[in-house]
């Protein structure tokens, strides 16, 4: 796994985890990669050996999304979903997050911001948990390794979407 210097995880408050990552691609392309099911299922897979048989996104305020992953190794599954509360194309997404088999208490609120400067798009995801206990459980889960692996896949995918190779 390639942990680029631009991948950062921080705890800005007692209920939040913030994840930032830079991508060498224009903001509209990165936004599409986060919101179009045919693209999301190609990179949002976590660690190697997982597939995404379910990826549904109704990208509108009040619309739902649903993701389900399956381990190729042992067949175990993980699924989550939520409702979009805010959709500003190419700029910002706000959505709830709840896992089917919750590994932290309550529901979380994810705010994803897309910012471009000189062709580099920075994504910042701030996850607000219902409690410090929930945030701490998520923080201890190793979730950043799955996110980093997915972002590495996205970094490789983006140039193929523009017809360019890096």
C-alpha cells in the first residue's frame, strides 16, 4: 500500500475524524469518482481481497446510498448506507452513515469537501460521530488503512478516466 504524504488522518474534536487526500486530477473528475456507482465500485474496496457487489447512489438531497462489500477470502460481508443531506456538485457532500452490523454506536455524519488548486484536488472527509466513544472505536478500528488502499486505487484510476497515464 502506498501511503502518500498527502494522506492525513486527524482528530479535530472529541467526536470527529478528518481524512484528507490529494489527487492529481480536476475536481469534477474526482467528484464523479465519489458519486457514480460504476466508478465507486472500482476503487472503494478497502484492503485487497474485497469486492463491492452492491453500490447504489441516488445523488440528491434526501436520496439514499448503499454499499455492500464481500471478502473473496472467506465470504464475509459488510454493508452500510445513509441519506444525502446536502449535494453541491463538485464541491460538497453531506450524508449520514450507518453500518448494518454496527461496530460503533449510533449513526455518523460524513461531510466531504472537494477543493482544487492548480489541477490538484484535495478531498477532506470529516466524520462526526454521536459520541467520543463511537469516534474512539472507529479510530481504533484501522479504518485508515482501508481508506488509504481505496484512495491508492482511485489515484491509479483517475488518469485512465481522462485518457492520460502518469
